[in-house]
C-alpha cells in the first residue's frame, strides 16, 4: 500500500529542514525525501566548515531576483534575529565577523544538529538515500515514484537546491519539476564563483597564486571592498565572488588596488611622495604583497622615485591604480560556485505562501527559486525565511 503524507518535502537541505519542522509543528504529517545519505551536506562544508548562517544586516538589496520585490515578504516575517534566537535557544556558540557575518564558533555540524533536533521534536520523518524517478499528480494528490517505492502526499514542497556543488550530487531536478507543471525557469549560471583568465594575466596571476590583497572590485554599478585571492587560473576571494554575481561575459571588472584611496586622494599622496623622495615601490609594499608590486611595475613601468615625474604622469599613475580594468574569460563553473543564479521564475510563485500559481499544492523554496544572495550569510537567511513562510502556509 502506498504511504500517504500530508506534506512531502523534496530536499533535506537548509530550506527543506526549516520548512519541514515548521509544517510538522503545525500538525502536518511530514516526510523529507532526499537522494543524499545525510541531511544538509551544503551546511556541513560551507564557511570553511563553520557555516556563515546569517547576517546582522539583511535587506532585499542583498538579493538578485528578476522581481526584486519578491523577497520582501518572507524576509520581513522571518528576520535574521529570529534565526539567531532559534540557535541561541539550542545553546549554539557563534561569532560575528566582519561585515556582520554570523559563523558557528566550532563546527557547522552543530547547526545541522539543531535543525535535525527541531525536525525530531516536530515529528518529521526522513527517507534518505532515495532516488526520485518521477512525479505524477492525479486525483488531487502527488505520487512520487522512487527507488524505494511510491509515496503519496496532498502537498509537495520542492527544496532541491540548485546546480552549485555538483560533488554533493546536486541536480537540476527542481527545475525539471517546475517545467513539468508549467512554471517558467529563468536561465541558470554559476554565482559567487571565481573568475578565470586566458590572456597574459592568467600567467601573471598563476605566479601570484595563494597571495591575497584587499581591493574594491566593481562591475555593473556594484562595488565590494574585500579580500581578493590570486589563483592558478585567475582571481577569487570575497571581492571577486561578490562581483561574479553581476558580471556578464565580455564585460570588464574594475579594481581599485588601493581601496583606502580615491583617484584624487592617491594623486595627492603621490605629490607628497614626490616631495619626500620616498620610493614608490616601498610605499606600495605597505598595502600590497611585495611580489604583486614587482609584477605590477613590470607590466606597468612606473618611476620608483617620483621626484622627476610630471604631475600629469602622477595623475595617470593614480588612475591606473584605482581603475585597473580586467577582462575575465569566464567563471570557474558550477564546481567552484557557491550558489546558482536564475531558477524558478518568482512571477509564478506566491511571495506569501511559496505555492505555485499554476499548480495547486505545489511549493518551491530556497535556492531552486530565482533568488540569489550576496556573500555573507544571505543565501542561508533566504533558506530559513522561505522555509518558515512556506511551512506556516502548509
């Protein structure tokens, strides 16, 4: 006999666990179904194993979505303070780092245990190591055919995540289900991802691999002042991951390599250097790794003693250093991406309940939607907020 449930949640990740606990606390008989052997694998590896689970300051401006108003309802109903209260009730030790980022003080598995405990208290059932083969809707019910038999539910929640982290066996099954039931899917691409280069800079950056420096990275009117990391294939680090969400193929990224200085202020600093006779390379080494100073001066020859350099030339130096234009060849792809841009079109989803407007009792939450947060705990906050909003609606 086919097991019957009030709600089946597809996906045992952050949004799926949050939604399941909320729905079960409301009196629903809930089953979480996932192909993975353990719950919340992405939480386990994120943030260097400490999981940046939310942020002090969360606003709709931190998210990319074709409908920028879509995220407002869920974020306002379940702010980051609500999730912090939840983990505090469970005694999770955490720390707040630069940019208001909350991290587990010890390990991300502590956070997973909290979510699993909430599900256990609420009476959520789990069916892991189970491959979904097909979904059918008939007689007002959803029938899920799986490697472990057929399961039936009145309501189906798709919390399958997206295409980033393929090593965790992430799939595009959520998009396939959306299309099956008539929803539009916005084209997907890797987000929060390193950028690769194929020109002279690829060789140069490879020489600098492992070094980092603080920059202000800018693209498409967005700018982020954070660390940048040199890699064998190009550039990474928080500043680059942030702009990757907005970068389009063929566009330049613009780097201020001395973010404490505007072009005008840097020009004034060079005038002072000119008067003092101090070496330019020595001055730059205060801010840059010495190896980067060396390579910069090889590629962009500058007089290291500025006493005989014209003010016009100093102006040129200041512009070069604060508006360094680079043309990435590509992103490093889904293997290195932290999130996926695009997804299920939010115009087809209720912002209050997360139910499909086309298909009754079918819900989509978390990263499978066309909602992508910036770096800093925003994607997890979206998982918590969308999960709770959907769970309450169930």
